[in-house]
């Protein structure tokens, strides 16, 4: 049953219940009113009976006074005789006159016909309700076609509507600067308007209120759009930071693959997307699109789009072997003497730099001191700059730095250790932090 019919039936049922209750109350009230009207009419038509009732009450009052001792027997007898004489005089005089017709007598006719009032109620309530709904309600909502058209028209977002939304959100956020959801909505609206600068600023304010990795990835996309589709610089840094904290962050893996593909680096794109595909379930709505992206990357690399099952397993093993050959892994530990000097929240950087020349990291991971001992893996997925990758190095220097400030640049008092030279593909490195940053030849 569609919603309009449900509404109509519910409204009719509630109206029937209300009218039933009112009709019962009106019927009972009419019966009681008829009795009262009859009594009043009788009294009005026969004043003698009314006067007799008054004198009867006065007689009863005299009897109470006598019982209470306020009157003696002689006084009681004299008062009763006087009331009796007055009653005879009043009855005799009024009995000669005809009884007048009072309004109560005509009202008695109404009380004897309550069905007239009930019929009026049954007619007036539905009609007045429909008239009120036609004026104050939304009659078009009862028409499924009109309802559908209304939904479709409201779903159409025009540039004018986006501008109105952006203006309203901006005004609202001036009064509610700590409304994180409002900043996110403003960022998305400005992005839909191609106002990437304003969108990035709105996301930055939202992230200042809540460090959400998904919002960080959205901001990275906006920054790339602002840069004409280039992920160089801050967008890649955001992606790598999120993947360092969570190597299986789906949105970061999706975007990393897309960024690599846009840079014509199909091998890296395929690696990111295949890692994401291992996490995405077969029934996920993201799975078909991810499969198409993987097939396209494989096509660009000259690989079969859908390899046989055995070949696929073989290629997967070969891919893992290639990744292992292009990576460096090991463990970072801290000697007991420094454990009291290092706070759990201190930042731990593990990174690789060229043996000679630039000190810019070619791969880096980050964690906190409370995670020590920490098992690390450095490979191309942890590269800071896609143009300078770990796989392009024969040997590197692996460094560990524990920073209280959390800054990327080394500061006085930082603890650390470095190992050089380290060949690509090395595993099981043991990097023990003993003192301030020092170098250990391998």
C-alpha cells in the first residue's frame, strides 16, 4: 500500500473514532439534559409545586433548629403553622393563573432529538477537516504522480541552489564556528561549485575540529583539483600520512591508485588498487568499479585483463616477491634507560634517505613511542614523492628519530639511530635507539 493511501485510511479511522466518542458523549448528555429540562419545565409550568418545594425545605430547616435546641416546642409549632398558612395562600393564588411557556420548554424538544446534533456533527467535522487540509495542508502529497514529480524536481540541484546553500551555510557558520558537520557540508558544496580554494579552507576548518582521515582524503582530492589534477606536494603527503597510520584505509588506497594512474605510473596504481581489492568484499558496490580500474591498469601494462586462476595466483606471488625485493623491513626498539625519558605520545619517524647527496626521505612511516617495539616496512607505497621512490635506489640509509615536537625537521634533544648502507630487499633489521641521533655503519 502506498503512503498516500495509508495516510487517508489512518485519517478516516481517527476521525471515525473521534466522532464516535463525541456522539456517545452527546447522546448521554442529551438524556441528562432532557431530564433537567423536564424538571425545570415542570417547575416553571406549575409555580405551586415550586413554592411547595421551597416551604418543604423551610419546614426541614425548622425541624433541624428544634433538634439542635435552638427552638422549643411552642416556637416550632407556631413557625410551622405560619408556614402552612403562607403555603395555602400562595397555592390558592397561583393555582388560578395559567402556566407560562418558558425557553426550557422549547429546549426540551432539542433534548428529545439528539440525533439531529449527531447528524450535524458527522457532516460538519469531515467537511471542515477537508477544507482546512486543502488550505493549510499539502493536497498534492496525496497524488503519487505529483509526489514523484515533486521529489524529482527537488533532487535537481542547480547552480543557483548551490549558491544559496553556500551563502546560507557561510552565514550559519559565522554564528556556529565549531559546527564540524557544517564545515564539511560547506566544503562539499563549494567543491560542487568548482570553488576549490574555498572548499579546501572549509575542509581545513572541519579537520581542525575533528581529525578524520576520510575528511583528510577528501581534502587531498580538492587540493589536487585546485592544482589542475596534480597530486604533487600536499595531496600526496596527506595520502601517505593516512596510509602510514592505516595501510588498509580504503579511501586512501583508492585515491593513491587514482593519483598514480593520473601520473601514468600504472604499476603503482595497480599495486594500490589490488591491495584495496583484497579488503573490499565481492558484494560491495565498490567492487565492480575497482575491478574495472584494475583491468584498465593491467591493460596499460600489457597484462591480460582476466588471467587464468593459476596464472593469477602465480602473478600474485610474483608481485609479492617483487614488492619484497623493493622493500626494507625490520624492527625499532628502545633501550630501558631511555624509556623513562620518552613519552608515549612522542612521534617516531622511520625513513630511508639516499646514502649520499639529498637527505630528503624516499620512504617514511610514522608512529608513536607507545607502539615500540615497532615492526616497519619501507617500500614505494610509503614514498613521500612518487618521482623519487625507494625501488629506484640500490642502497639507502635507514634512520629512526624520536621527536617530542612531532616536527619533520630534526630538533635538539631528539633520540634516534641510523644504519648505513642498507641494500634494497633487506629484512629483519634491528634498529635500537640508545641515545641522541647517531650513525651505525652496516
